[in-house]
């Protein structure tokens, strides 16, 4: 679902970039007024989770691959506005340092995965879970269904953006200037990968994590209500350790052959990615070399996200002291 540069017109990139920029600015404002400094580490954990889970490519029967995003889980735990910020951070890092998703198409990718997905998922979750008890199975079931539907709606948006290009932007002889795939190709291709593979993965992961939190740390599921409970109830150390384990397991994503539909390389606008395709230049001759590059890329991302979280927390804490 990471659209590369070259497949969307500059006009499409600009419109979606402006829309995403406005939404992220609004999310920053809303989050600053609702999320206290003591909870900022959870935004960092959320961004790190979203980043790492997107490295696990899952094979699709048509020869391509797909992956979960984590946007639904973050929306359930943090709320859609904070989830938007976490997923956006992950997407920005992927584009800048890893060449995963285009720089010019960054607005489109943020719109699909960081705006549409969290809000759709949260709406579905709220519809199903309602005002049920924190430990109710309705919450786990609602979260799973929300994850499944949310990622599929996001994929549909990406398909519509691909399919719109040959309709609006083509040469005088009808040759497409950007994406050559119309709605009749883009929608079925994206739908198949996400309805059959990515959607179930997103739904299962979301539901299982919520079920785990209900048993181990239900206070985290009440965080958005700001019940006044101490952050000592939130075992950040355990979650960071879990992220480290997930980072070490990211090479499993290399076992899936093929590329996700729509994520082909078409001459990237940004050629300064530090770990292009999550690899170290010259160290991709064998699986183990690729695996080392994958792990190093994952830990580099965790470090950068941690630094970003620390800086944000510092400024939020200062603003709270002067409030």
C-alpha cells in the first residue's frame, strides 16, 4: 500500500499532501490538548509497532505480498488522532530512510494509512464495542473486525488513486502518463490482497493484542479516558522488550517472495535513503546478509522513533508546566 513516486500525478500528490498536512496539523493540535506528557511514550511505542509490523511481508496467492499496518490497534488504544501521528511518523521514516513509499506520494500514503485507516477502524470499533466493559469480549471482537475493515478501506483508497490516473492524466493518444492501471485492474488487485491476506492478519493481530491487554494491563485500554491512574501501571519496559523481539524477527518478512502490488520501483525521486529497501548496500548477496540489514534497519528506526518521542515529550512537558 506504500505508493511509490511516479504512479500518481503531481496534482494528485499535491491535493492529498495538502489534505494530509491539514489533518496531521489538526491531529497535533488535538493530541496536544488531550494527551499528557506522561503518555507520549505510548505514541512512540505505537509508531515503532506500526513501523516493525509493516516489515512483515505475507505472501499473497497471486505472487505478490501484503502486510499489516497496525493503525486499527493504535486507534483503539490511543484514539484516532494520536494513532494518526504514530502511523505518520512511521511512514515518514520509511520514505526518508528506507525508500519505502515515495517522498512525493507521502501525502497519499499518510492519507490512506494514517488518516483513513485509524478513523474508519475507530468508528467500527466504537459501533461494535459501544460502552461495554473494558474486559468485555465485544471489545476484542470489535477491534478485530475494525482492523479487517479499516485496512481494506485504506487499500480501496489507494486503488482509487491508482485507477484515477489513466482516466485524468494521459497523452493525446490515450497513453497514461502515470499509473497505467485503471479501476478495473487496481481495485480487484488491491481488494484481493487485502480481503484475503492483509485484512485477516490486521484483524487477528488487533484482536489478539486487545485480548492480551485485557488480561495483562487493562489500564492501558482506559488511557484515553485519563482516569487519573499512574503511568506506573503501564509497563513500558515490557513493551519495549516486545518491540526488540519483533525487530529481531523482522527477517521473517524476507521469506515472502514478490513485491506488494503497487509498490514497484519507478525511479524514486528521493535517492538518499540510508537503508534502501531495508538493506545495507553490498550486504544482500545471501539471506543472512539481508536478514542482518533488516534487523539493523529495524533497530535504527526504533532508535530514531525513541529520540522523536523524547523530544516531543520534552516540549509537551514544558508547555504543561507553563500552563
